[in-house]
């Protein structure tokens, strides 16, 4: 009977026109309903590991580039002092995940070696009396803990490689702009998640929802550098680049366009992509978008003053699929003034889709962040956050981004430019993220949900306990 029910579920998907989105299905005997997931990716081979954590064990499922199950290993979960998974990397022979205690005083690395069929665990102590954690990063074969020294003007990178070798690099930041220095020294990852004292990680190659990117402090990472951006100052965006090869630090100041009417100053924010900074400014009457390189050269600017947004659709969406288009610009801008506003950018081939907007209801509450059964995961190239039980997720923006994206109410507009930074009328309603959003509106998402991206394909996974099956489907841009 159970097999029949699951078959009916699969057939219902086919009948809804999603048969081409089916990727794989495999058996995982999980225990309990509190199921968490985490995904790591080898970008060179597109081989990955899906970690599925149930009540008792952590299951590592090795997947090929078509999401077919190749191998699996299981191991007992660490003791309850380790509250959440904070990162993961793919090594030559092993897949590693990193756990943390809630106060960050100790970290644990678990290595799943599929070749030797061994799982090893090793703890890493951390002196929280002399330093405070800012963020975690996973890039290729290294895991980074970025922290700030409490009594000196230094930041530190604790680096763990695929062989679990730990090294440390201290970086002097005393020469930074005093305002930027103060901001960095005030950052601390904590349970309170104060947006003025935390920095929001932006996943590379991800579809980032503007709700997530509304934070004034952001960080971006790749295998070459870690980049921090700060937008609290209305006159400029401060950019700090940490080189991961020689651990040097470089500061850049990208000025913001100011409104000539001093009585109507612009509120502002920015988004970094491919060494391009997309800045927005707005007040109750006008809005503009500037595109600059990291040498502060203006490449293009669009402004409502110049009637550049005359053809855009200002949209209010009260629930998924129910849109009110052609909202008056004045009404749209007034709605931005009373809440956090974000700008995000997503590259499709040689075009950039810029999105500006806000949620109708802010969802940054502690209740949302602590929610046990909230959907967790994001469109990310290799790093997916996990929420363990009812505890807090510190690993990345992943969970918050996906909750933001699936939340019903939003007010926004999209603006698309080509490689020459010219406005074009392309609309990307069929992005993989949008397809998933509509799919989840009418479908049972199951347990242990995760969303990750490999190349241009977004994968959504979930578990059905009645059949003990894990189901992965794909959504292509």
C-alpha cells in the first residue's frame, strides 16, 4: 500500500507537467521527523555529498553529477553540545562537515572517507575570551572561520583543510577607515542576530532574494578572496577584500550618487556580483540604479528622473501567483520607506536581472530563525545551511534566503541589462527558483528539505517517511 501511495505521488507530478524535472530517488531509513540536510559540492567534478541528519545518525550520501546515489556512509551524531552544522567541504577521498557548540568554544570536524569506509571526528578548541566569531566560509578544499580579536585591531582566519590540518592567519586592520574599522570590530555572530552587528553571507552563484540582501553588511566569498561590503554610510559603500593567497587586505570606497535635493536624501544599499557593484538609491519620489567597477568607475546609471524606469512593472504579490502589476511608482517608493529594502542581482547568460523590493511582512523575527520545521536550504553553489532540531542556524544565509523567497507577500520590480549595461526587456519568469516557488505552493514539500545549485540547475530534495525515500527533482533556468 505504501509503495502504491508513493507511486501515485510520482504520477501526480508527471500529470502536472513536471516529469522532466525528476532527478533521482533513493532509500534512506531515517528515524524521527526532525530531519536536517546539508550539501557539499566538488566544483571540478560536480560530484557531491548530501548529508542527511536524523534523530540518531548523520548519513553521508555520495551523489554523481546526475544526482544518482553512488555510495553512502552513516555515523552516530556528535553529542548534544554541538548545536549545528556550520559548513562542509569536499576533499580528495573524503567529505567533511563542521559542527559547532552554541557559544563557538569548540568546533568538530567529521570526515566521511568513502574509500576506506571510515568516519573520523576531531575537535578544534576556540578561545572565545580573546576573539569573537564573525562568520564561516567553505570554499573548495578549505573551511574558514573569520573572527575578530577582542583586544587588538586584528582579525583572524582559522583555516581547516581537507586533511583536517588547522592553520591560523592574523590580519592587521588598523589602517582601515575608522568608521569601517569600528564596524568590523563591532561584528559578532550571536544568538541575538542583531542586523547592525552581524554580516549577511551571500552565496556565490545563488539566486539571492532581495529580502536577504537587504542587510547593510554583506560578505561574499570564493576560492580567491573574502569580500566584505558595508552600506550604512549614505555617501559610499565600503569594500574590504581579504586575499586568501597572501592574506593581504585591501579597502575600496565606492561613492554613491546623491540627490540634488538635500531635503530628500537617498536611502541606499548595494549588491556585489562579478566585481561589479550594483548600487541603488531611493526616496519617496525617485529611484536610481548605478553600476560601478571596483575602481569607482561609473559604468551605467539608470534613474527615474531620466524616465529610465517608465516601462518597468512595479508589482505587489500578496500570495504566490496572485500579482497586482503596474503599481504606481510613488506608491511603490512610499512602501519602501517604511521597511528594509534590498537589491539583488542574478546573472543569466550575458544578462543581469536586477531586483529591488521588500517583503510585505518582515520575516527576520527570532521565531522564524528558530523554527524547527521551516524550510531550510538555498540556491547555492556548494554550501547549504542546516538547522539542527530546534536550534539556530549560523552557517550561512541559506535558510533565511529560502524562507524569504517562499514567503507570500512581496513588493518589487525587476530590471534587466545586457553585457553592455543597456536596459533590455527580457523577463525571466521561468528561473529555476520561480518554478520551485510555484511548485511548492501546491505540493507537499516532505521532510528534510534542501535546495542547492550545480551549474545552471537547481535541485530540490525532500524525504517521505512513509516510504523511506529521498526524492530529488531539478529546476532549470
